[in-house]
C-alpha cells in the first residue's frame, strides 16, 4: 500500500505528473516482475511495464480514487502483456527494442534478482512450461512465485475467493510438474535445443 495513496491519486487525477511519478516509483519493481513472469524477457518486461503505466496515466479519468490503485493497474498490465504475446505469436517480435518517438518515459527499473534467471537453463525450462499453462493458471504462478503475493493479496487482485486461489495454484503446480517431466524426457526445449547433461530443471515450483 502506498502511503497517503488516496491523496496522491487525487493529485494525479488532476493532472499532477509528480504525483504519478510517486505512484510509479512505488509500484515499478512489482510491475516489472509481473511483466517478466508473463513474457520471460528483461527488456520486454521493462518496456511493457512502463507502457502499462503510461496507459494508466492516460486512463486516469476512469479510475475511482476511492479504490486501491494496484488491482486496477494490474489488469491494465496483464492485458497489455497478453496482447503483446498474441502479437509476438503472429510474428511481430521486434516491438520493444527501439524507443518510439514522442513516448514519454516514466521509469527505469533497477536490476532485480530475477535477472539472474536469464542464464539459467533450469529457469528457462520453467518459463517454457509456464507459457503452456492457461492464463488463469499462469497469473497465479506469476503472482505467487515471481511477485511473492500472499493468497489474500492474489484473491484481492484477481477478485476471486482465497479458496479459488489455492485451488488454481495446486492445479497449476501439478500441471507444471507434468509439463516439465515431459520436456525433460524429450531432452529438448521448445526451440529444439538439448539441455546440458546433468543440468535439467527439477520441476519444483516454490
């Protein structure tokens, strides 16, 4: 929760950019981790989370300042990431490697522990497996294991009961283990590369 959030949001809704910069600074790393969980690429995650903040700024008139900011913003961020993945699957992959003229930048995410995952074959395999899950199972894994949300926080963000969160996590983890075991048996990544012997993923998800 952002301290004095309602006061800051009221200033933002009146067009105060400094107020919005306070919001961005508070939530930027959380947004980056969620985006990274969906797209599994550091640069894309930075740009997608940044663009989601820009979308939120532009949509400020539609935001109810009596409600918390993050659940509303999370839906913007998730939809932006999913739309990007759809475009990427159609062959439009170079969407975020050059600055777009005229786009105002609000943030630059500092490196996080997640960045060390880039060179890890174990985590590469895990990300490939996560990508095979349904969206509802992907997001509970991302929120729990990448962002570290509690069950109650996930329930609030997704507007579902805590019991449903626990059920989705159970089945998501079960499916992940099955997918990873299948991929390990084949000894291949989805792009046809063999894993180094002795360094496969274990299939464990916190």
